[in-house]
């Protein structure tokens, strides 16, 4: 175990915990506050919930061991759960749920031996911090669970009861007697729990409190994050995007009207060109230009018709 942090171990009464402000773990699920709370990594919390849902669907109980580190700050000691292992599903004869909803789940010696062998490979940087088990819906530890708690959890350790359905995520039981945290013993499944920073914590890490935020630039003035002026077309687009909302909406309305007018004109011209084959041409719609040879034949036919009409008129007058 390195000096990166300590963790609670069964049978160990007193442990000196390294100092780390709990503001480091903002966003973790927190059972309790002040001295002795338990913080759970959000990813671990999600995986435990998934294991509980899967077990509930199969009408069995899932469970295993928890791994993590313990720290202290100006508010007291706290435990951070950053790993877990699950006993082999279906291998424990007591992991089935009876018809009345009760069970006799416990971690057998065989389960514990296999889990601790796996932990030696997977969680060499952590120490055993407690145990967990599931329940299909909101409930509490039974007599067998408190017996397991007494045998596996030392002062400061934790037993987690994780629910496989409903809005609640789980309940924490602290120490070998399984007492409740001073506050927030049961958490909602979707409740984001954070530990706000204290003034002392921020004073101990001034570089974190004074860390610069993202650089701000005025894109409407043509600035860029690279410190170089934006190209003219990009700057113009940025200025338009930064314009007040009413003016921007007015421009949008004008842009929407203009394309529709052009579309209407194109449609009208197509319809007019189709009508010009059967309607006389006008100044507004002159129609297609007639080829010269067609015009010659047309006038020749007119001349023949006139000549025939004159001859008929002469013959009739005689």
C-alpha cells in the first residue's frame, strides 16, 4: 500500500489517514457529512445499481466486497469507495429470494477467499473497506446482514444496501454495528450529491481557487482565440450572430421573403412559356421567336389564300 491514502480494514481499530480536502471528490455520492461520511465514485454507484437491477430480474441477491481509501480534512475522516467485486452469481446457495421476498444472503468463506484473491490483483492500491448486497426494492438490513456487517466491517467501514428498482439508490450502514450516518443515510437513484468546499479547504489549495477560467474574446469585434483578426467574411458572420435578437429576426424575415419571390417568378415564367403555344404573344410575354423559314411559309400561305379569294370574288361577280 502506498502513501496515496489509507482505507479501513477489518480488525484494525485505529488508522492514521492522510490529509486531503473532500472538495477533491465533488460529484461523488455522499452518505452523511462532517466526520465519518462515505463517498462513492459515481461510476461505481452506476455499476452497483446495474448489478442490483440484473439480480432483481433474476430473483436473486448480488453482493461482494468494497475497496477504497480513507482520508481526513478539517471536517474529520471520510471514506471514498472507488472499487468493488461481486461474488459469483448463482454460486451461493443463499442468494435466492424466497416467495415472501426474504432471503438468507451472506458471503461465505469460499466467496471471501475468491474475492480477496481477485482484489490482490485488481485493487493493489486500495484496501478492503466493507461489503455490499442488493435488494429488489427499498428496504433495510435484516438480522443476517447485521451479522455479516459485524464480521466484515471495522470502525469507519461501510455496508451498502443497493436497490434494484425504484427512485432510491441505496442505504449506508457504518461500522460493525451498522449505524446510520448522521445525515443522508439513504440516497435517491438520480440525486446528484456533492460536498461543497469549505473555506478552510479553499485556503489550503489557493491554486485551485484562483485557477484562471476560459479566455473570453469578442468575436463580434473580429477577435479570435489565436490572437489574430478573423477573416472578413467570418468576422461579418460573427458580428451578425452577435447582433441583438430583434434585428437578427428582422433580417431573417427579409431573407425568407426574397427566395419565395424568386421561386414564384420562375414558376410563373414556366407556366407562361407553356401557354404561349396556344395563346397570342403579348408585350409582357412575347413568347418564343419563330424561325425565318417558318415565317416565309406562313406568309406564302396567306398570299395563296388571298389570291384564291380574289379569283372566287371575280367569278361570282360575272
